[in-house]
C-alpha cells in the first residue's frame, strides 16, 4: 500500500502549546485587570459589612 506524500506547505512557526500559553496569559491579564478595577468597591463593601456588625448583626438587621 502506498502512502500519499503531502506537499509541503508554509506552516506557521507557532505551535499549539504556544498558542495555549498565549491565551492563558491573555485571560490571566484580563482577570487581573478586572480584579484590580473592582478592588476599591470590594474594600468599601467590606468596611460597610464590618461597621454593621458582620455575622453577629442578625438581630439588628433582619
């Protein structure tokens, strides 16, 4: 049985692993940017939560 030889075509020099790594870096960077953008609001919410008594304030704030 003969095997058909494929004609060599110009391939990209980027492997699949490199593409996955680049995508992971991109998604990680976007997640970090979103976290840093939302951090002041989270800190504000935590301060309000602590001022109202946290978990112990069940009786005061139904």
